[in-house]
C-alpha cells in the first residue's frame, strides 16, 4: 500500500484527490489545505482520510511515500522542496516553479536525494498525444512544417499568474514531446485588459533550428472554449480537438506535391485526400498520470514527465515573459 498526500484542495486539487482515492493499492492518507472550510466539506466524502492545514504531519509520517502538490503556482517550489528534503517522492503540478533558479534547485535536490520528481504535464498522458507521437515517429505525416494550438475560454481569472503561465505549460509540453527538440528563439505578444500587468491574452511563437515553427494562442477572455492542436506535415495534416466528445483526432490526407513537365518546368499540385477519424480508446489522462506516478514510486523508474522536462518548459516560459515585457522582441534560448 502506497501512502499518498494531496496538498491543495482547490478546483484542480479535488480531481487529484478523487483519482488517487480510486487507485487500488493506494492509501490517500492526507489531504492538506490552508482553508479549513474546504477540509470540512471533503471530510464527508473521504472519512478515512486525515485533513490537515499544514504540511508538517505529512512530512513526519513514514507511511507517506508520495506528495502530490496541487496548490497555487507560487507555492509549488517551497512545498516541493520541503517534501523532497523529507525524503518524499513528489508529483508537482505545472508550472513546477516560477523561475529557472528554483526549478533547477528542485531537479538537483531530487537527483541528489534519489527521489522521484514528476511534473503534472497532463496532456502527455492523453491517448491522442500518444497516437500523434507514433505518427510523427513513423513519418506518416512527413516532415513537420509547423504546429499551432489554441487554448482559450472565458474562464477563471487568476491574480497570481497570467494566461501564459497558467495555460502555456500544457501546449509547450506537448510540442516538446512531439518534436523531440527544443526551440532556439521565442517571442510573445500579449495584453492586460482586466488587471494591470497580468496578461489575459498571449500569442506565443517558437522557432526551431531546422525551420519548424509553433504558435500558441492563450486566453481566458474569449467567447469560446477551445482546446485544439493542429499539425501540418509534408504528407498529411492532423487536428486534435479535445473538446470533441468522441472524434478527437482527424487526419487529413492533404498536402502539396510537384509535377514536372518538360515544356513548363516544375509545377506545384495540391492533394486533397480522405479525412480519417481513427478509433482511439480513451482513458482519463489524470488517472493515467496518477498511476504512472505510483508506478515510479514503487519501481523507481524515471517519470515520463520528470523534473528536467518541467525545467525545459519553465525556461521557455521565462524567456516568453521577457519577450512580453519587451513588446514581442525575440529572445534566444
């Protein structure tokens, strides 16, 4: 039985609580939150779980093997550091920290202590992302030209982070996973319409050394809820629409080819083929992520989304934030 504590019982933390309470062989022993009213409500649903307002009982309990940190972003680093120093394995939500220095310290601490440090890059555990990775690796799409994503809605307005830090880790982690390379230049434009110096909408661009591009549109001030990733390859194009109930992935057999004529030279031709909707067995990404964390705790295997993966995302976020301050000026990575 693996003893687990979840720190942070807000909107997203409640999902972690639910998932870890359902996994066989896991004992959700503690729920930790600074708001006693939240704990009182949760006690009714989890009567066998201890409700605590600070981390001390969790860190002192030898039965706790893993700590899941789903609190506010600003608290990720200090809580993760405390947990690692107490010889606990850690699953920390994204972003793992709010600067590169703290992220690097977390990674070094975990590696030095021999602890598991896993970052909650949820979409990496999505079945459709697995399929996309297979398609790119097999060159079914051909050479990838560019990727663009949309993550917008009229949603919760944060006060301690902007739309870039709140939303971009999802798309950045997927782009890095699919392309298996890091961008060399980043630029970002955004505006603060509701609160001063907290960007509600951001357009983020990534440039790679071989000419590939990626563009990410982020906003919590939009009339539509959109969660979409489009990949344009030389052979085929694909769209992953996570808002679709069942047909989440569509493969377009479209592209640009060339035909040679002796008298007219080389002409370009457009290819319009079939649209394929593959049958992909859906599983809850959060459940898959949680099960993976438990497996890493038990087997000591390297997490699929480890601390160094989280560090790479934070490096891009920091550079993008610099570009925002400089009105979209390109920043070398």
